[in-house]
C-alpha cells in the first residue's frame, strides 16, 4: 500500500549537517571529509569520505536520506532487494551497503541508506554504441524483473499518474484563471485518450525512471545509481525515454535497442502502442509532482518558472500537442510510406 503523500507539508529543515554526521557515526562511519550535496530534490543526497570497519583508507560513499512519508519502509526494502538481485545476476547497478545485515537505516525519525560512490559519464542518447549497450543491459534487467512482481511498491497506472495528478492540479492556485478552462479541457482530453490506449498485457519490475540523467557510462557498460522510482509496469516504460527526434529517428533507435534487448529478454511489440500514453502519464505526473512539493523551499528556489504564467501557457500547448500525438497511429517498426 502506498504511503500517504503528505509531503507537501514536509521540509528537510531539521536535516542539518550535525544530524547527518551523527547518523553516519551511529552506524560506524568515521567521516573524514565534508558533505557534498548531490543533485537531488526528492530526497537529500550527499557524497563524503569515511573510514569503516577499521579500514586504513577512507572510502568514498553516498548517503541518501529519504523524503518522509513518500515510501514506506517495506517499499524501500523491496527496492533494495531488487538491487541485490540485479547485482547477483551481474547486472551493473549500485546496490546499498549493509550495516549489521540491514540496508535501510534509521536515525531520529529519518530513514537513510549508504551507497558506494561510483563515477562515470552521462550516457549519450545519440550514441548508437551506448544505446546498443543500454538495450542489452535493459534486456538483462527485465529478465530478472519478470521473475516476480513487486508486492509493496505500486504500478504505473492511469489512476496514479493521471487521475491523482488531475486532482492535485485542479486545486493548484498557480495556474492562471484565464488559462484554467483551456488547461482543464486539454488535460481531460489527454487523460481520456491515454486511458483508452493504455492497456498493458504484462507488468514486470522496472527501473521506472530510465532517462539519461539516471544513467552513467564507464566505457564498458551503462549503469544505474538509483532505483528510487522502481515500480511494476510495462517493459516499454524503461525504453521510450531514450527515443528522440522524428518518427524515423525514433524507429531507428528502437530497432537498435530492441535487437540487443531481445538477446536476453523477449519484447512484446504490442507495447509500441503504449509509448504516447506513457509519455502523457509522465508529463502530467511531473506537473503534479512539482505542485505537491511546492511548499519545500528547495523546489521554489530551483523551479521558479513553475509559478509563472508563461510556464502554464507552455504546458497547455504541450497537452494539446500530446493529444495530437495520441491520436496518431502508434509508432511501428515498419517504415511509414
């Protein structure tokens, strides 16, 4: 069951450096450096160096403090177990460290996890060699993911990503009144069309947020550093965000990735029709995510455009454009003539 999302009233103001250092020390980490904040808005993530278990040299580590009330402890542990399964299958994912057999730690009401720090270059979605490697990697990941479903974590659904988001946006004061009728109408049409088309035949465990910002490349293979958004969903959810450009370019990218993917895991071509519904779900869910977090000053500081009329004019136009994409024939591996 999902945790109650009351995070719009929560902020991380009590998560001060002293508390972070005390939490790490409590679990046997002797921090030998400062805390370097990493790019994360949903949670709070810091890189640091520390001695552990009497090591002669400090390790470079990353600690992630989870936003309270977003996920339950059971849901976070299920994410960690998925990461451990992937590592056991020799799939390059950065898994949490264990402390006395536990990967999910607690200190003064905060849940947090420590990971080894691993560097790499951002994956280039216009690089065919890297996309081919990614296709192979996702095929291996999904082979593990399809063995059993998540029990605690939710699924990608019309309800979670569109209907619940619509409820949040319906009461959002930031949307200008002169735009409200057009915005609400466009949103309702997108939801109706996406709902009609989104009929996945199979749900498996997924990364869930597979975009270039969550992928790194070492020269040997791509790897993920975070499974924070993993859910049950259709395999296409981990593929479609790598598609860019016009339909011809998207088709070529898809062919390239699926050729490698299917060396390890079969892919149902019927899922091609899910690309635009999934795109609509992400678009609307993202707007609602920002709205839910707007009381967190980190969001106000880093997303100031969210409170401007221009942003909502652009979103209204984007919804109308997405409706047009939904009304087109689904992408096919057969070229358009």
